[in-house]
């Protein structure tokens, strides 16, 4: 069996213990805030909200959840809200061995909600570092983003509705975000949420194209002015640049900036993968898609992009199977319907394409998409009369400046009938209209007939720019300690462990040991991992086990149980003691005593 990678965690939805289903948004919001806080730690892979929330209200064993999400650790918790107070409990589970290696509870005033989230996130990060190895952790992971608690609650409610991904709830989210902004005009997250909601309406064309994207731009301008380092702002700016401004390079730079700020951002990783796909850089597309899959393995969106990757690689059978899986999970997945039709066309299954289009639920039909696919189908079938009829309708529709789907399908139609001159002439005209859908369609396999034309490379460069890597490679980060300082600290640490025996303190933490040594916790963590090759728990428990071995072999301690001696050695858990003893010695404590007693 493949080893599950370390430094990975999934935060399961915190259980609402308040006895009031109406405030479910609050426990969901707390969970999402902790996910976002932990996602900001480099070299810690945090499962995205979508995949973690897949298990909400499902009775699935922790070990199975961990395997499906490919993580080492699970965080579980609960929230109880009452009046102006809040009680939060949390526990970390080492999933494969199924034991809790840390738990804590907090009773606080609700007004201190951001401080609570910061405290919880820092403690979790510290415990992960102690258990699995070095992580560089900032002094704070959650910032107070508003002084108005009502504004914060409105934003949580808005996010709760937005995550349902349907027009009614997204409209409700907009109303709630606007209430939050009315109470706090400097609440960045609400502006980002508002932009996200309007982009939903823009992409689905449920609000007129220009009106919707203008609202997105207005919200993002305000969010950027408040916080130019917000990863969500740059991700949405990438969407705006691509879908509205038809500016591939700007979209690319914004998307790369988003994942630079937040590498655990699955949607941004998927978007970068998409941009690499359509510009023809499939290996780089695959790399980012794999990152997105590791972060968000159960997301319908991730599944769609995996299918689209196979389609772009002209692996149509594989793509078709995955698009079918998309539609089995969500029969109203418009992009999956469209791309499944493309697969059928490329597989020369024209009759199946027409039959499939008629199965598409009427409430999700985008008329120009249906018209365009129908036209391509009859052109490929060579049915002259029907082909000419639909081709004429498509040409007429494409004359409208904002009929971007029709613009794209007319280009593909010219490609299919091998009328290269008309294809490139129309492309030139559509580019003047900033027809963003052409960015997707220009390199589509349905346009393969054009790719040997000498003009193809020119327009490829015009649309996508250079193929050179746009993201500059970061310089290797310098070690936290130089060699001489590391040697000095190592000597100090080992002498301190021998003389002061801090490992006998059951609740000893990396933070408290660092305080005693007067060294920053990040540097102590680095020293243990890079210099000594151990994480904090391995290091401390080694000393505890060695101390236990001296106690258990001393005849004067024969009246004390093995567990009692373990507790005297600094352990505070039978499971942890037995686990680490077996790992270090290769035998159980009882077997050790039998062999050496």
C-alpha cells in the first residue's frame, strides 16, 4: 500500500452543538476559517473545504476519510453558541493508527472570535509540527478583519448560502454581503464574496454580461484597495481578465499571484492548469492539476478539470467516462454537458451527440451552445441541408457583439469545413470584440484542421503570448540557522535535556521548550528536523523511553505498574507510550521487561 504523505490535514466540519439548526452557518464558518488559516502555512497540505465538507453529517470511519482524502491527520471539533459566549472543542487524530494525540476546549466571549480562531489555529499548527516535522509558523494565522461582530455574522451567513451554488442562494448571499458591508465598509472578505457571487451570475449569464462583470470589477477594486495581498482577490481578478477582458497574460499573472499567496488554493491551481492546457503546455497543466487534486480530491470541479485534461490530450474515452461521472453527481453540470458533446463529436458519434443534446435539461440550456454544437454535428455528418441551415443561423447569431459562444462556434465551424481563410478572417473580427470564449476554443481539438496553417502560430502568440514560464522560480530559501549557530544550539539543547530533564513534564510543548532555551520555536523546529533528523515528539519521547527503561529495570520500582512508570517518565497517554515504545524498541514494554528483567 502506498504510504500516506506526512504534513497533511483535513479539517472536518465542526459539529453544531448549539441545539439550533438556524446557526449552522456559524459552525461551518468556524471550520472554514480554520481551514483558511492552516492553508496559509507553507509545506502543510490542507484539504479544501469542498472535499472536507463532503463528509458532513455522514457516519464514515476516520481512517476511511483519511484514505479518501489522502491525509495523515484529521481535525474534528464542535461549536456551542449561547448568548454572547462560545465553547469550541477540537481534537487531532492520527488517522492510520486511529489515536487522538491532542485535544483542547475553549470557553470564550463571542466578541473575541478572531482571537479564538487564531489561538486554535496556532495550537493545531504547533501540534502538527511536533508530530510530523518542521513547519515555519507565523506568530499569528488569523487577523481581526472587522470590529463589527454583526458584519462578520452576515458574511458567514452569506458564505453559507453561496456554497450551495444555485441562483436563489447566491442572490441571498449578495444581499447578506451587502448588509455586512453596510455595517463595515472596510470588510475585505465581504467585497471578495460579493465579487465571487456576481462572477457566478456573469459566467452563467443569469445577469447581462457587462452588468455582472462590472459589479465584479467594482467589488474587487474595493477589496484590492483594502488588502492587495488577498489570494481570493487575485483569483477573481484572473477570472475577470480572462472572461471579460479576454486578456490571457493578465489572467495568467493574477492566477499565479493567487497561488503564490496561497498554494493550498485549489480553485486557483485548477485555473492555472486550465490556462496551461489551452496554451498547449500540458505537462505544466498536469502538475497544477495534480496539486489541485491532492487538495480537493472529492470536488466536482476537480473531477471536471481532470476530464477536460483528458479531452485536451485527445484521450476521448477517458474524458467521456469522467464527464459521465460529473453528470452522475450533478445532472445540471452545464460545462460537463458541453464537453461530453465535444468528446462524442471527436469520436465520430454524431447521432449520439444529437440524442445527448436533447437529453439536456431545458432549464440549463444555453441556446447558443446548443445551436453551435448542433451546427458542428451536422457539418461533421455532411448533411448538407441541415448543416447549411444551422450554419446560417450561427453566422447570424455571431453578428451580435456579445454572443461570445456563437463567435467561438463560428470559428470552429470554419475549422471543421477547412475554410481557413474565413476562419482567420472571422477570428480577427471577433478579437476586436474581446470575445473571451475564443481563448478556450482557439486550440480546442475541434480546430485541429487549422493547426498546420502558417497563420495559426501567429494568432497563438497573439492570444496567449510567450510559452516561457511566466512564474519566476523562487530562490532556495536560506536555512534558518547557519552551521555554527546550529551546532551551538544543538549542544545547548542536548545539555539542557540531560541536566534539566524537561521531558518529564507531561504537557511539554515545542513552544515551551523553545522559551526555556530562549530560541524561536521555528528555529528549534528546524534544528530538530534538519540537524537531528527527528520531529519534536520523536525527540522528546526518545528521552522519555530511555528514562522509562531505567525505571522499569530498577528492582525498587517492581511495585509500580508499567503504565505508572510511563507516567512518571513524562507520558500522559497509554496509547502514545505503547506506540512510541514499539516504534523505537521494536517490541512491547512487557516484552522488553521479560527480556531484560
